[in-house]
């Protein structure tokens, strides 16, 4: 792997089962029932409520490019991989997301302050009772906290990273962020912080 511009795939490598065939089949069924527009419509600003009732859901694929800018410290490709992985798992994503990192290296010295992360993953999409037969996962609504002490890879130095993940990733997803995240000025003492998010989580 070349440093700086090459994509990096750190952490466990697994083949994520593609959902395209299932998604097309399910979309056709939803269209017949009058729900197609709701399924494929983009989320507006990430402010929509996760559907409130526990129940049945289908996995919905997402493909998101996150461009980070002017981080206060450089992250290696591995550090970025684990931080994005931990956030996705916390908000209910299917295991083994595909995470590619760009403009980073094996050390902070070879990494940019403005890296990019390409994410391909699936989240539960709640179904109405009339379409429960198309479900492949059972879910329940939950409020999760993102931050140091809540996610294994996060430290007190990751506030700005999480703030940008909120603006550029969570805002594009069908989750609801509660409140705002304020980060200390550069050079200030690290503070405990957390971002609370409402999401649908798969039942174990």
C-alpha cells in the first residue's frame, strides 16, 4: 500500500453480502403497496425520527463519502478505520461494513489533516406491518452515546473528528442527533464529550 493517496483497508476484512438483488425485489414490493417513494427518498438533513415502534425491518444499503477538513491532529488510516467502524456499529449498522480511507498513511507524519473515508454499509429500515413478510431483521429504537468511554477507539482528543462525522455522515442517515456537540478550542484541555443519537438497533 502506498502512503498518502492509496486506499487503505485496515482491520478485519470480510465480504459484505450485497443487497442489490434483495433491495430491487423489496423496492418493487413496496411500490406495489404504495411505499416505494418513502423507501428510496433521501433523508432530509438527518433530522427524521427513526420509526418509533420496535418491529421488523429490512437492511437498506448506503454508500457515503466523508471528506474531513482541517482536523487538529493527523490520524493514521487504521485509526480512522476503527473510529468510523465503531460509530457505524453503535448506530445499528450490519457487521462488516466496507471502509476505505484516503490521504492517510501508517503514521501521523505521513497522514493528512484532511483525509477522506468511503463507507459502504447497511442500516435497518423499518417496515409497516403490511410488509413484515419482507423483513430480514428485528429492531428496537434506542438512544446511544458516541464519544470517549462509549466507543472503544475514541479518546478525549477526538471531539473535532466526531463533530465532522456528525455533520458529514450522521446528517445523511435516518437517525436523529439529540442536541449539539461543542468542542474545546485548539490547545485547550481535553474534556469529556458525547453525542447522543436515536437509531434503530438490531435485536440480538
